[in-house]
């Protein structure tokens, strides 16, 4: 019987840190926000802008640090999906979920054979290099992040950014 999981997802030859796996259980307060975008630099830019707009709709204004952190994570994961996960003619999908104390970002692309590298698993890029630092940024902003291969056709890279709802939502006196 043929395996349904691509060989790259089974073993990369390196130990994967335990936090870099399938996303943990998540109970969103609202239905997930989902959008499919073209695998282009315009699609990656639009993912960041639509993320900020969705956070505004959830009453997390652009002026708070959590909004900036989530937007930066979306921008990086979308750019990676466009750069590394793009067969011609295939789109990528961005999902956002608002939990009681965190925002989850999921970016799904169609290259399960091209898995992200854990920061620290490989040498740092040269000081004059223009790339190779994106997942370091994700690791810095996110409380936790990882990736998972759900089927032979897609992979999901996810990140969770925490926030304290009491700092952003107006609660009437005595509640």
C-alpha cells in the first residue's frame, strides 16, 4: 500500500522540536475568517491588509501591539507560501481565528514537500543576505508556531499570538 504522506513530511533527517507540529486544539470565539488568495506578491500583500481589517472587525485596533504582531506573522507566512509553496496556478489560503487570549493564523499552501525549517536548526544567514530570517520573526512574535501536513496535497503553517483581551475591549464598570 502506498503511503499518503510525502517523504519529506516523514523524516527530514533532523529532530523536529516538539512545538513544531500540528496545531493544538483551538476554540475560536467566532467562525474562522478564511480567504483564498493568488500565489503572487500582490496576494501576500493583500493577506496582510485583510488580516489588519479582520482584527479591526474583532475590536483589536491597529494601534495595539498584538495587531502589529499578527499582521507581521501573516505577512511573513503569506510571503513564504508565495515564495516556497507555489506551483503554477495554485492559490494559498489564510485562516484567522480569535480565541479568548490569542489569535491563530494558519496559512495553507500546496507544497507539502517543502517544509519550513525550525529557527536554529540551520546556520543563520549571512549578514548581507536579503532573506532567510522570516521564520525567526515568526518565532519572535508568536507564542508558538509550527506546521503540519494534513494530506498529500497541502501543508499548513500556523502561529498563535497572545493578547490580553482586557487591554483592548471596553468593559462597563462592575463587570
